[in-house]
């Protein structure tokens, strides 16, 4: 069974660890994430962007995720990542997602609240949890591109008002991470993160975690992060394994060149699960 984000993140917040949210777009990337979660006995969030849904098809995604939820033996959340389009969010809720994100962070504070409240009402009526975002991360996440100048850190006082107004279940914050590859080393604003965590009672989410040094990830968790999103690093591990295999073998059988990619991605997801402290937390 697929579980909601709310219950898993509340538990993670209490236990001071974070749950990995890993993006997938096909059977192979899904299998890599589930294999890793099983090996580490970890609860896991499998998430798709809107473009992943366009790529694989909503019904295929939900069907594959349902099987994963039934067979994994660990709690699995099927989450919509960066939902910007209300029609897609509604379709995901109706199709069987157990959690959705409404990313209205590019709108004004008031409009972000209005849209988030609308999604919370719709999702909660179906027992589906909601993540929202306040502040703007720089970088490229599928179709969403934000320049460094447009990026804005989350204001702690606004975060408190936003959470109280919207009734959202988890809040993504902008504290110095960016989507995609970093040019230099990212520097996180831990003081700001601590201030937000003191004012906001719901679990906090860190986006753009690919390429963030392990020490910063540990400190972010200590400061109150309960969900960590990883996408780019997984794609790179997958791509490198396919490339490496095809550089050394001549085969047209997708199973042959995709199997090493599943293994490489699973290994990376396992390492992230260990780093986030969610291994052996899969009690149903
Ligand atoms: O929503 C997805 C994440 O924020 C992924 O960011 O590609 O930089 O790991 P990343
Ligand atoms: Zn993100």
C-alpha cells in the first residue's frame, strides 16, 4: 500500500532523520529506488515531476508505484514533485498519488497561499498530503528554470504565517541549495533554517540536494530537515553506467545495458539513505 507523506515525515521529524525523495520516470529508475529502500529497510518517497508523467503516462506511473508499494515491504509514498498545474495535481490525486507538491513559489506570497489552500482542500479530502514551497531555488528542475537573481531565500516569519494560513503538511524552504549541478560548493544558511524550524511545526523539505556535501546534509537534518530531494545525481549515476557499459560492449539488448544502470543507481540511493539516517526505520 502507498502511504501518505504526513505520517512518515512526522515520524522522521521526531526521530531527527530525513527520508529520501528520489525522482523516477520509468521502470528501471523506480526499481533502483525500491531495491535500495528494501536493502536498507528504509521508508522511501518515490516522486515524479510533471514532465516524468508526460513521458511515462500517469496510469503507467501509478500502476508501477502501486505494485512497488504492495511488494516493497517498506513504506512507500508516491509523490508529485513541483506540481505547478492544478489540473495535473487533481489528476494525480484522483489517479492514486498519496502525496502532492504545489509549487506556487513563483507567485506572490498572497497568491502562493491562495493556490496552496486550494490544493490542501482538494488533497486532504482524498487523504492525500501536501508539500508547498516558500522562497525560490535557483537552477533548472525539468521545465522550471530560475536564474540566480530571481532566487530568494525563505523568510522565517513568512514561513510561519504561510503554514498557519494554508494547513500544508510539509514545507520546502530555500536556504542556499539549487536545482541541478553546482558551479562551486553550495553554502547553506543554517541559521535561517534553524529560525524557520523554530517557528514552523511541520516537517521541512530540502530541494536541490544533489552535490551538497555530506557534512552540510547532516547539519541540515540536525537543523530540522525531514525530507531530502535528490534527482540530478541519480540521473548522472544511471547515465554513466549505461555509457560505461556501451563503451565496452556491443549489444542492442536494453536489458543488458539497463541492468548495470539499475545497480549503479540503487547503490547511490542506498548511500543517500545511510547519510539521511533513514536505514532500518521501515516499521509499518
Ligand atoms: O525536486 C527535486 C529536487 O529538488 C532535486 O534536485 O536535481 O538538484 O537533486 P537535484
Ligand atoms: Zn526541487
